[in-house]
């Protein structure tokens, strides 16, 4: 059965095309900075939003009826949804997908029943992957939706819940490894607290570290060679989540000896919820050598919550691609469209329009960023701002050879420093001219 019979393969037609079902900037074989666009991005479909999200919200039921839904049997329904997923990805030319365990199939009444269902789904996925060439960018476990996780999973004050979460992660890791997944993600959807009155924060953080070590050690013992990611988010659903932002996560990983195995999966909307820009969070991760992967979406400045809209801000993405190119790219991951079409976008075609727009946007941003680095004065100007550290006393300071007394003597003899403009508006104009 075909689920998108009116959609042909989406092809690249160039900037002059007015075909809404064609790429205008994403030519997967176009080379930028020594890699094709497909290699730079490793675009991935977010299984949960694209195949599972029927458009419901806290104020109303879903608005979309999927042709692959309505099966009485969980495995049959999961297989139909997976058939639709692979048709969608193949027609769109997306090489990867990401999934939560129970995106693939409904959770069973026990861990053993869930394991049987996941085994059936990975068998079905293996055949579809071999026929299409689509791969798994990363898998993860949904440790936040079920009521048992209302007080957290790895950080739950009840050991039985922690153990159940560990069992679920084992099955999710097994499924990811059976599908040759390239990475695995931990997102602490409810790893945080609502009130410190009833929370032992230190104990919960210690438990989280032990949990991550156990999961990592299990996967490595099974031969998993991929990268583990952890995804920062400041709040929602918890009032304060322990993976608040990139800097918080990096500090936690380093403190607990996890920094050699885990890198960061940065989401745009999570960055803005933490009070940062997407570019900032990417740069913090890159500075630590932990820029692993990206969840691509956006929020809404008039809504202070995680709206998960498809990205459309070219200026933001161009600045983000500058970080990507300067840092050498993503470490193991790719660009996963953790975004959902709006509740009133009810046609199946809307799924294609959204992904086409997102893929074109990232391609256009990367091309513009590369042009800025290669053909504009941007890098020369930025370097010139720090030229006083390239030689003499500035270089000695960077090498750590100047004491505080020596710095005092230099400051006393030099007098008041010359005022130097940051020229922010000029930099912004240079970026604008590249778009």
C-alpha cells in the first residue's frame, strides 16, 4: 500500500523553481568545504513528530487522521506506520531517522511483551532499511510519557521506577544496536524537580550519573561503537531540569567521568528556552569538543514554551553554520527535524512542505556561511580584534607566563587603553549581504 500516492520523488530544481515539491537549495551532492551537503547534515526524520503526532494539544484532540492508523493489533499498526515512514523518507531523500522505543510500537503490558514487540519491529525495519538505504541516526527511550515517570526516571526517588527505566533503556539500546544505529540519545524529559522542598538534588544527580554509566557500559560490552548524546533542556515538563543547558551538561559529564563517552545533541528551541541563542549553545558544545548532533526546529517569541516549529530563520541558521564550519562539523550526529507541522496543517503534503523548507534552509545557511568564511572580510576582522594577543605581552599572557604583578606593571606604564569599536553593525551587514 502507498500512503503518499500523489507525491513523487522530491528532486533538486534550483533557486528559480517555483515547484513547492522540489528543493531549491538542497542539492545533496553539492560540495561545501570538502563535503557534500548530504555528508554535512545527515538529515534525519523525527519518527515521533512526523509519523505519530496527530495534532492534539492541551486544549483539543488531534486534527489529523493518518491512513496508517486504526489497527487493532499493536505490531500490525507499528508495521503500517513504519511502511509509511520509509515511503516518506525515500520520496524525500532523507537518509536517516531517529526514534523513541515506543514510537515504533505501543508499549506492552510488561518489559517482556515490549521486548517481543520491539523485536518484531526491528525485524521489519531491517528489511525496509536494506531495500531503501535509510539508516538509524540514533535511538532513545521514552522515559517521560508514562505515569510511572511522573517523578522522573533515572532520578526518581523510588528505586523500583529507576530499575524499570533501566530495563526500558536496555531494550531501547538493544533495538538501536539491532538496527546498526550510529548513536544513542539520552533526554531527561522529567529528570529534574518541581520543588526543592521534597527533592534531594545531590542524590538524584548521583543516581543519574550511575544510570548513564550503567547504560554506557552495557552498550559498550555488546559492541556498540557509536556516540552517546545527551540533550539539554532547561524546563518543561519539569520546573527545573538537570540538563538545563550546554554548559550545565558539560560540567555534569566532566564531574562524573562521562565526558569521554557522551557528547551533546543541541536543540534550537531548547536553547532559546534556556535564555541562550542556538548559536551560543552550539559554540559552548564545540568549545568543549562535544558538539555531537542537532535537533532542528524553532520556538515562537510570543510563546514561552517548546512549540517545535520547523526552522525558517535564515539569519539564525547561517550564524549556526558558521559555528559548524569553524569547529569542523558534527561529531557523529546529524540534523534531526525534531519539529511538527502546525495543528491546522492537516494534509499529508504538509509534511513534505515542512521538511523541504527545513532542508533548503540549512543548505542555504551552510552555503552562505562558507561564502562568508571564504570570500568576505569576516574572519580577518574577527582575527584583528584579538591581534594584541598574537605577539609580545599578549602572547605571553595566553601562554600563562605573566603574573598578576607583571600585569599590574604593564597596565601602570601603558596608561589608559585606546577605545576600540566592536563594529557589531558592520559585522551584521556583512552577514546580511551573504544571504
